[in-house]
């Protein structure tokens, strides 16, 4: 086999933020037509490396070489003109423009034309869309698209600008598994056309399936790089964490005969879900799964008073509760960690401390309505240690944290409140494999302490590992309950697609 010359080379790139070395002499080679995975624990420097290569951040030292030409730094515009594209998590699309306009506008304007002819835009867009063989409605407005289609639009825009290396930072986190399959088909077709893809993922099955090569970062340095065929799951985790690691699933069972903490009886919300009834016992972790649009998220949102149900009853610790608003839900002892944490869960520009205690201020004020600082600090420190939040100090902003550490702040905020029932929507999305296990273990421990836990997820292995029981929701109804022997990955997948 002839090994292609690298297309893009980052050499000895360093980047510090204050006292923290996000990257230290990191080198990366990307070959044409390869799928290259960037792996590493939360905070290891993956996103920073992508930002430096794409010109979003300026490196302290090192160089970036594309087609044999070296640069000490790039501007975003230079990077794009060299064929380096990043699909950011927010996709940076214009929501009120059409798919065709988003895909073709930049190319068209860069061509120096002054008038925009819709027909030309459409032709450019249609060509790119057909090149990677996807179905996209060119005339739809981006704001009306699903996350998966927005992502495809961003990929098509990159291709319209002649991308040769496309970076994707955790592209599959917001997708359902069916959409992930569709994305991988696109990845394969890009690869065949010689475009290189560098992607970040915490899902190792995914990495092993689609990548040709892998680079693992650990604490800002390259721990290992090489052909994926040389690695298995354990080897990647060992490179990430620097230690041998066994993933065992906790095998305890919920206390038999424990009283229910939550009783949901015939809950309905027209158009979303109907006749939903279930119990959560003390010490139990209940899973709820279903495809996108099945109603699983709406059930959670109804229990948290975001979109109140229009029929049915809910009891917490045996007492009926009214859930007409979020305020009602919190007062009833229900907590909710949303899936879209970055927009719903945190104040990015506030400190980590403030975010963690934001929901518990009532418990932290003493005489004269003064905040008891010592107690607040203790609360923050304990939560940060429990969730292993990697931060320079608790007074840093949440924005300065890596993605996975931002997620932990949202979890911390709810855990310190100690609700009777905690509903978590996709709790470990974006969390590295090592910590995922720890977070799940911690949820089980909270369960043992008496908290009722509901995990909404479509991460099937995770459901099997952490839940005592899993409810499957289809078209707004609970269609199955899997427990004991029947609680297996195969059974869940089978029920999901049935
Ligand atoms: N703007 C910033 N200000 C201060 N520190 C930052 C900033 N951006 C990143 N960092 C720090 O740099 C380190 C690397 O962060 P980075 O976002 O690259 O991690 P990551 O590997 O992408 O992690 P994750 O898997 O959690 O997304 C972290 O310690 C982070 O707190
Ligand atoms: Mg990141």
C-alpha cells in the first residue's frame, strides 16, 4: 500500500490559557482521503487543536503546513481558502435563509459576483448535494430543519467551498443512531472523493468503525497516534487515561419492595403522548428510550412543568402534585438536566461556583438574607470533586471549560439540590468514556441514597449498564418495559425499530 503524503501537518503546536497548557508541542498529520479520529478525555485539548488549525485561536508556537506551505498562524479566512473547514457545533448557518442559499452563498459571493441569482445558487447547491448522495430540500429554511439536516447543510457548504480537510467536533452527539448511520455514509463518500475528515468522538465503537487513523491526546500532549487497526477499545482508553481500565457494569438490583418515589398515572398531552403510566421506586434508576419524535423528551418536560400535561396525575412520595410550571416541579422535588445543556442549562459567562449554587440559593442564605459563603464554597468544592470537574478555579467562567466539563457543571447544579427525583436527558453525551462510567456509578449511588432517577437516552449500552428497568416509548405511548433477563442491548434495539 502506498501511503499518501500528508495534506495537512500541524507541528509542535502549543497553546496556553493563563497558566493552563491546553496544547503542548502537539503534532498531527492528516492524509488526503483519510478519516482521522481525535480522541482524549474531557479537557485534553481536542477542541483547542481544531481551533488553532482552523484559525479561530492563535497558537503560542508551532506551525501549520498545508500543501507544503507553512504558516505560524492562520486566520479563519486563510484556513478556508486553503481548504480547511470546521463544522462547528452550532453549524454557523443563517437560520432564515434556505438550504441552497446557505450552501452556495459564500462561494458565489467569493466569485466576485454582485447580483445573486437564485437559479445559480440552486444549481451550485444541487451539484454538491448530489455529489455526496444525500436528500436535502434545497428550498427549506434552515430554521425548519432537524439537527441532522443542518449538519448536512454545513458539510455541503464546506464542499461548495472546495474543502479538502473537514474537521468535525463531536458530530454525532446530537444525532439519533439512525442519523449517525446516514452521516457515516456521507463520511465514506467524502473519503472516496479524497476529502480528509478529522472528527472528535467519545463513542469508541464509532471511532473503531469509521476511522483509518487515530490520535489520542492526554493533558495537552499526543499520547499515541497510529492506524486504528492497531487498537482495540481497551488500548484507546489506556492511552487516554494513562492507566489500565476495566469497564464493569454495576450488578446490584433495586431494593425489592422499596416504596415508589414517583407515580405517574395516565399522563397525556395531546399530540405528544398518551396514557403514560409508570412508577419509579426508591433506589431505582429507570431508563426511558425512544426514537426522536417518540415523545420521550416531552414526557420529561411535562414532569418538569415545562409543557404541562393536559391529563393524568403525578404523585411524589405518595402525595399528588400539580405540575403547571417549572416552579411547581422544583417545589415538588423534581430536578431536570436537559439534553440541550449549553442553551438551557448554564450561564456560560458566569463563574462555575455561581452556576453550581444557582439553584440552591434558598438553602444557602442565613440570617439577614446573607449568603453563607463558607457553606456555598463547600458545596461547590464537593460537587466539583465528585464530578471531577477539570477547572483552574471555581471562579473561572463556565465558557472557559472544555465541552465535557461544561456538562458536568450542569449535572453538579442539580445534584447539589438533592431532589427527590432527578430526570436526566442524555446525561453522558460529550463525557469521555472513563468519566462516563464514573458518572453513571455516581447516579446509581444517589439512587441507593434514595433519589429516584430517570435517565432518558438513546445510548443503548449505557441504558443497559446503568438502569434497573427501561421503558420504550413509541409514538407517544409506552410500548414495552424491559427488565431483568430481558434488559439487553439487542432487546432494546429490536423494540426501538419494531
Ligand atoms: N477560552 C478558554 N479560556 C481558558 N481556558 C480554556 C479556554 N478554552 C479551553 N480552555 C482550557 O483548555 C483545556 C483544553 O480544552 P479543550 O476544550 O480543548 O478540551 P477538549 O479535549 O475539547 O475536551 P471535551 O472533550 O470536554 O470537549 C481545558 O483545560 C480548558 O479548560
Ligand atoms: Mg471539546
